[in-house]
């Protein structure tokens, strides 16, 4: 089977480049790490497409993991090249995973094209996959002499190229915050921290830590009695590489309302 036919039949394809890979396959560890990272990204994309996204650690039930699972369809040599297809063949399942794969590739493109901080709408999803992207770029110049990795789908003929420059970019932005869209949230105040001008509120999805200016902090501090309900405007923010935080983080730009308990 030639590469063009494999591209047409595969849902996702991954290609490893390196001098030795013209005649050898990529080392098992490097291949395994890359494929597991991509599968985990698809799980996270599905998680973040739920409305609202569930809180806490991502734990998908077994039947859902089967529906989202990919398998290797065929391998081509001449730079090591792998075509991936859904594990299940049910048309409904294929439709779901096709959508998740397309969304995952779009999120990966935010890293390749250095657009992490320019797309606030996708900030929750793109920040959530940072650690898996880091796993992929760590394969560059590691065991097997991999110089770059290409990831693509049939509907996007131009592949995403992970090379040394992308590896450097991903490492440089680790621990940096990225911001979501401007929005409003409301919840009951549970505590204030004078040291950092922050406050915790309880919202329907979960607890949120408000990051306040000194002026806004004092307004809440001195106008609040008991456990008031507070409405604020601002932006959620996410730290790249951090997973499983106890609270959502929210940068407050204005206080909209304070209702007594």
C-alpha cells in the first residue's frame, strides 16, 4: 500500500523523521510515548467538549475509552510512518472520534504555530493538553535520532510539524498563565486571604479563587458580612503544565454585585 492510499484511509497519521529511520523503525519507547500522548489528548478533548466540563481528574468509563480508542492500521517505512484508525468500526462511534481527532489537531496547532496566548476561547482545552504536548516534543533528538514528528488528518493536507524549534517553545512557556474569555461568575464567599488579596467563592461547578486588586479586595472585605453572594467580571486563567488544582483561578476586573447573606 502506498503512502497516499494510507493517508486517505487513516483517521490520523503520525510520521517520524530521522537519518536512521529511513531503514529502521522508531524505538518502541519513543513510539509508545507519542501514541499514548495523542490518545490522552483525545480523551481530554472529549472531556472539555462536555457542557459544563466535569471537574477533577479525567476518568473515562471503559465503554467510552473503547469508543475513543485508536489503533495502528498500517506502518510505512521511508521515515517511519503510522496510520491510525478507530478501534471500533461502528459508524456512529467513528463519527464521534473523527470530530474529537479534528478538534485535537486544532488544539495541537496552537502550539506548533505559537498561538497559545492569542485564542482565549480555547484556553481551557489547550492548557489541559500541555503535558502531553511536552511528551511529544521530548521525543525530538532523543533515542533513535528523531529530528521531527508530523501529525495530520486527511482534511488538513498540511501536517503539523513538531521539531526542535517547537520543542524549545513548549519548554519556554511551561508554568506561564494563559487567559480565557471575559465572563461573569457568581458565588457565595467562603474565605478571604489578606496576604495575597484573594478570595474563595463557591459556584455551582466548584470553588473558584478570585484574584483581586487591593481596592476590590478591601471593598469585599469591609462591605461583606457573613457569607455574601458575590458577582464579578473577569477572566479564568490556567497555568501551563499544572493539573489537578484544588480551585479554578479567576482574575477579577470588576465587582458587579455583593448581596448580603
